[in-house]
C-alpha cells in the first residue's frame, strides 16, 4: 500500500469516443480533436451506445474532432470493420496508418472474432409476431 498513488493518470493514447452516429449508411465513431500519428497505437473506447437505426452490415469509420474526413476502421485481415464487429463499453487497440489522402485505424489482435448480427435489445415489452403485426394493420 505504501506505493499506491492517490491519483492515477491514464495513458495519453487512451481515447474515449465523443459520439457514435449512424449517417449516410455508415457507423461513425467521432474521436476528440488531436493528432493521431502514423504507426502510433491508440486504445479507443466506444463508450456511447450504437444508434438504434444502425444496421449490422454498415462500414465503420472514424472522424476526428469537427473534421469530416472518414477514416476507415480496418480489421486485422485488412477488411473493413462493420457495425456487427463493434460493441459499446469496449476498448479497441488500434494502430494509425496515414496515407496521402487521410488515413485508417487498423484494429490490433482478434478483437472481432465473435461477430454479433443481432443489434436488438430487450425493453420489457413482448416482441410482436408477424401475425400480431398483420392483425394490427387490418
């Protein structure tokens, strides 16, 4: 206990997403303004819930600050990450790769190995069956 510091500091490369939006057929993770250097590792936390309208197969992009540049989030196999690969309250280790026209955020490790194609949640209301839905429209 003698070595315990009363105040701990997070790593400078630990980044918490400011917002997550679904627009233009893309899931967009917005990071705080700053410089994200080439070949630098950043741990991104998706702390916001995914928008309810998000579909499972839409590509994931990263924006920085108020910028409009869409930088793709790429899986380890060099394929585009999709919404079904992303979870809220989850930390993703990435490596930034810059290009002449922008850059990309490459996921490190096998973080997307357990794909979830079900973005629904429960809210205490029983689900509506197809028969109930058609009866309600008559």
